[in-house]
C-alpha cells in the first residue's frame, strides 16, 4: 500500500485549509465592528437626531441625558449584540437550542442594561456615578474618569462574557478563563475610555442635530480604535482549542 501523499504546504509553512480557516475567523472578527460602522452609516444617512420624529414611548430609550454626553454608546450596544451573535453562531460544543436560547437572552439582558429606564441604562449610570463620586472626593479628574469607564466596561463586559460562555463554550470551569476575562476587560476598559472622549475629541453635538460627514469619519475612527483590541483578543481566544 502506498503511503498517503504529504499535505500541501504553502511557502509560509501553513497548510492551505488551516490558513483559510484562520483567515475566515479573522474576517468573522470584523463582523461586530462592521455592524457597528453600518449602524453609524445608517444614522448619518437618515439624519437621525433629537429633532427626528419618533413615538413618544421610544424617545427615552433613544435620547436623554446620557445620549448627549456619551453618544457613541449606542454603537457599543450594536457591537455587543453582534458579538453575541457571532459567538452563538461560532464553533463550540453547545447545542443549537442552547445557542439560540442564551444568545437571545444575552441580547435582551444587554439591551435592558444599556437602555432601561432610559438611554445608558445601568451601565452608564453606574459608570457616571462612580466617576462623579470619585471626583467629588477630590480625586484627580483623570482618575475619576478612568474609574467610571472601568465600572461601565465591567458591567458591559460581564454581560458579554457570561452569555458568550453559556451560549457556546464548555461549562466546565477553567483557570485560563480568568486570564482571558481580565484581558477582555482591559480591552473594553480602553474602548469605554475612547468612546467616552468623543465630544472632547471633536465629534460635535450629535444627537442634538444630524451628523456631518467629517463627524461620521471621526466617529468611525473612534469606534474602530475602541473595538479592535477586544475583537482581536476574542478572536485569538477562539482560535485556541475550546476550554
């Protein structure tokens, strides 16, 4: 019997099939970022702002105090929803009913935490309260801002991490998950700090008025910079064997 021919290897030393799978997963990593940027384009194209007419019952969830101070948070919610969808549809040992049930539940919890009772939900309120109290106790402004961003990132990331695990990962506890979770939190902390500085960096008064073209470009840059570290970390995590 003739031995099986060796697997073809490309010049870089990577099997073509494995390279294609890795490339596909990296492209999938961009899915949540692309969803976030698409939402930004739709907002700009439709001219959505606080001057837009919408049902009275919906207004508190769309606009309000925190919408003016942290307007890019709405796109962070889009990123979170797309991330949960990506995880639920990605590789893993979970059954299809488990993926659907906990993916949808995670999306509902994230929206509730980010929009109830009004825009910002408990996520931005907890971060704002923490930063405000730190500033009132005479902490430096940069430290108060960092603490507030950290609390908001912890709530946001806690929801994403919990439902990512129960939707698709093995439920056995693993020590390495704590390290991965800590790195993901740091990435989200960085992202929260970036999008929180949007007005300071020149985004403009949206949503008081519609976004301008130059503001769309700046917003897209800030959102991409904020999301890339977390997207890269979670992709690297999923390139490893399930644990």
